């Protein structure tokens, strides 16, 4: 056989094998945008998948993004019943808008003698980014600013914010530190734990203070009038679906932003640290959010109440227990790749499951794979408790398990 014929035969064989062999799925990731910021981060809220990151682990002064932790701790105190929204908060000299430490900064315009509630202070922190309001909340919750800062840092550690350090409740100090990754983690926990914050605080476009009911008789006599201030998050006006979250500025870093927007079932969280201006901050956030919504989709594969199978229970009051996802399983994948998503369910029935079975006991897992990439995983757990069966049921299953074990060794 000539060399030409042999080469032709080899080529033909390779073509046949290539046609018969299952193709390896190659998925093109959406091209990342160019973001003009010292650090940037984009994450899908539902799945936690990071869609974009740039310099995400550099600790940078967060400025007023610090106030997100102040609000988190305030909401936590409300949920625990330690404070109430209508509690009156005394305004100290330190929380006074005329405090020299606060001069020239963002203010709610608090003054000693005013009658102001926790709820009003929360709006004063979220909308006009009042540094005086942050101090007043800190003193209400912990007695002193210093004690409150200790609580902030303890909560940061608890939430897994590995490169975050707070020295004040408002962000005026350049000694505060936070990374873009940590800022996104805080935002996800904040929205997850207190979703009402978006409508109650962060999507509110303007705030006027003080109102007549806030003023003492002397202040009324002086003819004090409300000061109207707008939310510094311009995306609330310009970006469809935007409903938060917090802006900040400090000379040492530049213009910062944690932005969130929702379209359909998909919510994105974008973090920008160190942009050059307010206009640049808005433009960069718009570009990053647009890229996320245009190129990615967020899907719920399994709701938390979906029965994924049954596991045999030995020596129990019931022989089977339903398994359900521990939490809803969401995935974020490139648009157009939905049909290529593969879902697998594995139940842990290789070893006998013996009663008692706790509600929520892990009995398997579900995994979602796209091409060669795992894009989601969730534990499957017992939907209900299975207590031990009666004496004869336990005895009978013990005998059956013993016999099954002998057969397994012999076979």
C-alpha cells in the first residue's frame, strides 16, 4: 500500500472516530467588560456565582459603604426585640451635625433636643447618608461608638468578611478597610436576612428632615424648616430595576458603590471601589449591570419543597423518607446554554440508613454541570423525622440487615 493510500486511510479512520465519539462540550464565556475602577465585582444574588471580578481582594477605604454594617446591626437588633422602630433616640453632642468631626460631610442634620426615632435615623443613614445618624444609632445600640465598632468587627468576622476592618460606624476614617469581595458578601447577607431594607430604605429617593414633630419648642420658635435631600444613588432614577444599595466617597479611595438591580427572577449585585467621579461611578455600574443581564441568566433548578426521591429507612416507624433540597438550587449560566445543563441526583443509600432519622438530615446531593464545569450543588435532606419503629419492627429489620450482610460477603 502506498504512503498516500495509508495516510488517506488513517485520515478516514480519524474522521469516523471523531463523528462517533461524544463531543466534549466547549462553552464560550461572555467576554468580560473593561471597568474603570480600582476594584470591581459582579455577582448573581440567587446562586452566589461570581460573574466578574477585578482586584477583588485589595482592602480599600469603603467610605459610606461602612454604613451597610451599621444598618445590618440595627435590623438585627430590631429582629431580636432589643430595640423598636419607634424608640426615641437622644441626640448627643457627638451625634450633633455641628460636631467639628462631621463638618463638611454627609448629614441628616441632627441636633440635641430633637425627637427622632430609630426608624427615622435608619432613613437618615440610608438616603442622605447621614454620618450624624450613624453615630446616633451606634450609641443607641451599644452605648458608645467604640463599643458599637467592636460589634461591627465581630459581625464582620461572623459573616466571613476576611479582609474587612471597621474603626467607625459611618466610614469617614480612611482607616476603615473593605474589599470588593467582602462588600458583595455583606450585601448578599444583608438583602437575604433583611429583604425589607430595599423597599423601606434603599429605594427611597428623597428624605426631608427635621419635620415639625421632631423639633423642640425652642427649635420651632427659631422657625427651623425641613432640609430635603436626595438619595446619592443615581441609579434609582436611571437604571431599570435598581433598588439599592449604598454609595460612598473618600479622598483616599475615590467614589464607591454597592449597586443592586433586579430583572425578572435575576438580581445582580455590583461593587465598584475607586471610580473617578459620581458620573463615572454611575456609568461604570450601568455598564457592569448591563453586561450581566445581557449575557447571563439565573435559573432555579430545584425549589426547596421538591421531592427528589426516597431513601429506605431501616428499623423505623416508616420504611421510606422523602428527600428534598436543603435550599433552593439556583445557577447562573451564560445565556443560550440552558439546554446543555445536566442535573444529577445521588442518594446516600450505599450504607443502610437506620432510624431515628432527623428532619433535615443529609441523605444525598443534587449537582448541576455545564460542560466540564460544576455550576451548582445542594444537599438533599430528609423532609420529615422518622422515629424508631416498634420492638418487632426493629428486630425484623435487624435480622434482614444481618442476612443481607452475610449474602454480600459471600457473593
